[in-house]
């Protein structure tokens, strides 16, 4: 049997490596990048980076903005990752419970996972009513703008929390302060409930889903809207209790014991 280094040398694929380097670099950057910036960061020539970018754009992994001449990732990687068994199992296990919750409380519900300084929406169920407030499936939203982000970072270690604060350093100070307050609340109480930082009149209620080790692997969120039409509609307290119970049930189905 060949040694790892010998095998690596024998079966190296420089073009593939360059393409993967580009994808990983773009995934780590909050903003779209010019090809010169990508080439500089990866210590490659602009010409070889440009060839890779053309192929990645043709295959739908990268989008090019002609106005700014910048490249960014598309959601294709998300779509591929969603086929990966752990993510697929998570969304599959939660699907029926999310449908039931949305119907019972007459509110939209979505599930998100963390991707560096963003959340990624991997499941979405609309309210059964005529008026819907929802988040697009596949949406990527800055952590600091969301209740989901507060929940997904609620159990970070002290060391990881310092790293998170460094990653959010470029966000406006007021936004960072509000987010950290929401995160601290979620860490203490096991859920987040705060006014939406994006849509006026919406209160985001979010609770965690745990895996078998007790780690938070996803957040389920209700963008709660108060309905003014006649009839009985569950309030925020009822919605939050139903959400937290649903998340406990999903955690159990995944082998988690949180809340026991």
C-alpha cells in the first residue's frame, strides 16, 4: 500500500485543488470578491484564477456581478449539501413537526443552521392562513440580524465566543450589542424572543434543536405576527411553548436528550 504522501503526489489534481480553494475562500468572505483579490489571497496568477472562475460560473457554483466585477457563491453548494444525509435527516425528521406547529399556531416556521457568520435556512413551512410572513428556503442571513443566530451560538465556549465577537467586529456596534444581549438571553433561558431587525411588527421566537451529544445543531424560528382578524389565535406565549416542545421532540427523534 502506498504512503499518504506518495498517493497524494501520484494522484494530485491541481485544477481541482484551485477550484476548491476558490470555493472555500469565497465561502469564508462576507462580501463578494474581485478576481484580483481572490488571486492575491490564494497566491495564484489572475489568469489561472480567471479560468477557474469561468468554469465555476458556468457550472452554477459562482455568480458574477458585471457592475461591481465581483464574484460570490450561489446556493448550489447549499443544494448539494442538503442532499448530505445529516442535513437531509435533520430536515426530514423535523418536517412533519414543523407542519403541525405551523398549522396549530397559524404562523410560518423555518429551520436554520449556522454557516460561519450567517444562518442558512434549510427548511420552511408557511402559515396556513392567507397572510404569510416567511423566510425563503436557502436564504443566508447574517447571524447578528437573527434570533436563530442567537440560539445557534448560545452554547459557545468562552474561547469560541471571543472568536465570534471578532468575526462580528465589522457589524454596527448597536447591532452587535443587541445580538449579544439576545445570545446571552438564549444561553440563560433556552430560547430567543426579540423584535425582528429586518421587518417591523414581527417578533422572532427561536428555539434550539440538539443532537445526541447535546450540541445545538439547528434553530427553529417563528416570525410571529399578531393577527387582527376575528377569531382565536394563539399568542406569543402559546406559540413559544409549542415551539419549544416541538424542538424537544425533534431533538429526541435525533437522539438528543436536551430538556430532559
